[in-house]
C-alpha cells in the first residue's frame, strides 16, 4: 500500500435495512465513501469514512462553471464471495482523459486503484450475490475553489461511493433518432464523462419520452446523419452477418463495455467493423429485413436490446426475442463478472 488512507468506520451499518432481492438502480448507498482533496498540486487527506453530506460554499466553482467528471463501474463476486472488479485500469485511464479535457488534475492511476480496492474490500458485504446484480461504483471529481470568475479551479475533491444494484434488465428499448438537438460535436466534450453532457441530454430525452420513446439516438452535429450513441450507451447493429458500431470520432464516449464487446466478437470470429454508420442505411436495412439486432452497450445494463427505431416519419421494428449476438454478449460479460466464464484477457481483477 503506497498511500495512507485514514479509515473511520460507521458505528451503525445500514445493511440490515436493504432487501438485496429488490434493488432499484441508484437508490441505495453503502455505509462508507472515499474522499481525497487536491490542494497545492497534490492529492491529500485520503480518507474512507461514513457516507455523509458534503457542506459546500455557494461560490463553489463546480456549481457555476461545471468542472465535474465521473466514472461508472461495477464490482461483482465469484461463487465463494470474493469481490471482483472489471477492467478497473481502464476506468483509471478514462477518468484522467476526462480530467485533461476539463482542465482538471489527473489522479495517479495507482491512487485511483488503491482507493477503489480499499473501499470495495471494506464494503464487500454490500455486493449482492444474485446473478446480474452488482455493486455499482461511482468515482467523481469536482472543483472546490470558492471563486466567481471563469478559470480552472486550483482545488478539487475526489470522492468514491458505492451502491448495491439489481440486474439492470432493460425491457427492449424504443429509440428516437434526434435531428434537432445533438449530444456532442468533434472538438467538444462528448468524449469526456463530464457532468454537463448529461444535463444537455435531458431535454431531448424528455421530448423522446413524450413521443413514447425510451431513449434518444444521437446523430452527428454537422450532417445529422451519422449515428453516435443512444442515451448514455454505445450502440451496435447486426446487419446480415456483420456487426457494426460507430468508430470513435472524437465526439463519442469510448465505452469500456464497447471495447470489451469488440474484443469478445473478434475472439469468436464474428465480423465486427468500426466505421461511420448512417441512420439512412440502418433504416433501409430494417425495411429490407437485413437488420438482425440492435443493442445499446454500457456498464449499467451491459446490453440493452432495441425493438424500434424512429427517424422522421420512418419506423423500423425488430424482435429482440430473435437476438443471438446480444444475448451471447450479455451472458459472457455477466459470466466473466461472477467467474463462471473463463477470463482470457485479464479483465477480472480481485478487489
Ligand atoms: C459511460 C457512458 C457510456 C458507456 O461506457 P461504459 O464504459 O461501457 O460504461 C457510453 N456513452 C456515454 C455517453 C457514457 O456516459
């Protein structure tokens, strides 16, 4: 252990009050959180302590100018109950990529990992044993200077908390391709897991809901024709016997689930291509019947099957019951997470 983390345990665990068989997503917190402060160019005051409010000055720069980034990852357990992490190094790298874009300090990878490992080991009892359930981990960092004026903050706080979550089985989703609002443009901040991106997505998402659609399919900001992502997930299409996903163009969030799926498909000899994909070709494949599967991909759901896409007046429907590749991916990733599928890539790391 390179870092000194001060540990203060709660005197009153809340775990008895949680029904692990009925866990909604994002509602229940474990007992402890990790906190660190960035002051004078160093990460300091490393501490795990009971989860509590964090009093904040009204002039806190994060509120006003939005320097706030986060990660989302999961811990699971093997059949003996040992806690496991999925590709934690990738999350350490990605939070630092987000930090660089938002002009925030990086977190040394070994500090990020030690904080995750320490907290997850301490909160081991909070990892639900049920298949598909997990301990969702939310690391985040925000500016803490109390200064009005647009400039990078000098001080920051890095916090990690964890939440037990049930299987995020998403019912098949209906997507509305959006050509009024865009999520991100090349040169913007779409590649960063920055809080403001999600605020910007709320209005178009609410408009889609009003029309009876679950999520927005984001198109590129210039031509409004190249598919980027759906909601807060990456997207995959199976057309004929080829799997397609948009190439990372600088506006798309580089999902770790996306990267894992590409690797798993290659392992299995399934043709996977990363390239520009137009909404027109997807709708046409849908009409011709060559569009076999569409699914979103992200840490929370792993895979979210899509049953309908609307673009303009055109609607395409597909039957998720017939999906094979997305089902195989879902089962493989969940199997890796609980050690029932062999990990040939070193993705699973004991916490
Ligand atoms: C987090 C996120 C994803 C998925 O990334 P994972 O690493 O697979 O969880 C995709 N798109 C957006 C916009 C995201 O915020």
